C-alpha cells in the first residue's frame, strides 16, 4: 500500500475537504485527488461520500483511518530509529501551532534551529485551536506550540505581555490617552476570539482594568489589526514583541506605557514523550536557548519593506518638499 496515498487520505479525512487539505499542506489538489483515487482503486472501496461541500468518511474509510495513522506512525518510528544511528541530527520534524503570530514568533525560532541543524526537514502547520488539539491532529505531529493557557503536559517556553499601540497620525487626530478611563473616547481595533470579542485587560501594580472599546473594525487576525493600527485607524491591543519593528520605525507608538496585560504563556507539548528522538531533543535545546536572556537572533526578522511602507515614505517626502 502506497504510504503517500495513505498520508494524503489522512489529510483529507482530517479536514473533510480536498481543497482545504491542499491549501493547508501546500499540495496540488490534483495530486491529492489522484492519490485518493489510487487508494480507492487499490482497496476497491469508496472511502468518502459527499455531503454538500463536505467529504464524509464511509464505514470503510472510518476503518481505514485508524489503521492508516498506525501505519504512518510506524513508518515515522522506523525512519527515526534508522536516522538515530547517524552522527548527524536528521529526519522530519512536524510542528503544529496556532497561527496568531507565526511569522513574528514561531518561524524565527525555527530559523534559529535550521541554522544549527540544516539536515532536519521541517513541516510547520498552523491550525485553529479546536483542530490543533483534536486527537487526530496530535497523532501526526511531533510537538505542538500554542499561546493557549492550561495545556495539559505543556512546558512553558516563554511569556509575553500585551499593551496598547497606535500610530502617530491617530494620536495627533484623536489625542493621547493618559489613563484607562480616557479610552472611552477612542476608537479600538478589536480581535475576535472563538469565545467572543477580546477585552483589553490591563494592570498597573494592584490596579486592573478590563476594557472593550467602541470599534467599527473587528478581525480574528492580529496582522490585520496591526495593519489598521499602522494606517491610523485606531488603537490596537498587541504583544510587545509583535510591534518592536513598527515602533523602531515610528509606525506605531506605545500608549499608557505603565499599563500592560498579565504575562501570557507560550507552551510546547511533545506529542510522544515516551519515544524521544535526537531531533526532538535538539529542537527543545534550541527553543530553550532562543528564549533565554542574551540570545541574539541572526536570521531575517519578520518585517520586510512593503508597498504600504514605501507609500508612507513617498508621502512624507512629498510633504517635506511642499
């Protein structure tokens, strides 16, 4: 039985959609469709039935799914056992994560790992939290990194604090808030969580505030929220690390700088702690060093010059010339 076809079948089964699986795993839809057809022809059964836009497993497909995961895990274990005999750290490292700050956080950490262990292949897949923690997702991953609190068996990698940021143009137009009570007169750009709108939870010493600002811009993507904040559309509640470069370049400025959130954990959970491998041990070592005080990241930072930034510079140059 073709293991590539089995792996494709599991991917499709997890998401119940050829299109979604192709998009998530970066594979051509035609390739997934062909592998699925080959598997069904080989087994002489239908593995899915269509219900609207969703693919549902048939009884045969449900039976195969459990066996397929066991087969693929066995293949991974065999591959890992063989590569452990090598002097080099090699193999494939499959990391799952929630995607709130992927480019600014997880990918820089993985870049630091790749510089030390270039022979390890990395598969980083972003999931929504409810998919990430599903048993069928965890079975296919080596480790899970997440901002969600209360992960059973999770090990804390780092912590971060949220604070308020806005552009200079917004502050010039709307005024600088001096205390949390002033925020009632300001426009917020609000993040939508799976449980509802995110409150701005701020504290200073023993004082605490929970604020839900008025807003006509709501998104479930922090990159979008930051973009609109840079564009001068309102105040955003973001982690300090996520705004470092924008603050350096003057695109954002911190507000109420003595008020910030409580520390939020970044955790990692190893999916198979009973079967440690050299690649996983190396990854955990690099993660520990990456988040240690004094570590200097030498790879490219997430920020790149964009058309938006170029337009800002042109506008500023034009204003200076008038």
